[in-house]
C-alpha cells in the first residue's frame, strides 16, 4: 500500500524512486525510529505528540532529500 502511494507520487513527478517498495520500507522505518523500539522494550514511556511530530517531520525531510525531485 505505501509503495503504491509513493509510486503515484513518482508518476506525478514529485519523487524519483528506483525501488518503491524499498523506499516505502525506509520511510516507515524512519517514522518509527528508536522511539517505538524503546517503548516496546519498556525503557521509555510513549512519545509525546511533539516527539512524534519531530520524528515524522525529520524522517520526511530525509526521505525527500534522498528521493525528492530536484
């Protein structure tokens, strides 16, 4: 599903994706980051809304640097 959405953005000229499924996996992994792992391990409380926003925004910024059209 995520790969299909990214393929649509690539078709529209917004992204350059040589491997959409890999790019989708990378984006989802960056969204989760260590926050999710640490919560699952019980070493930190659930992230705040601000922490989630920062995590997601940063991941999208990195993703667009890698795959965004220049």
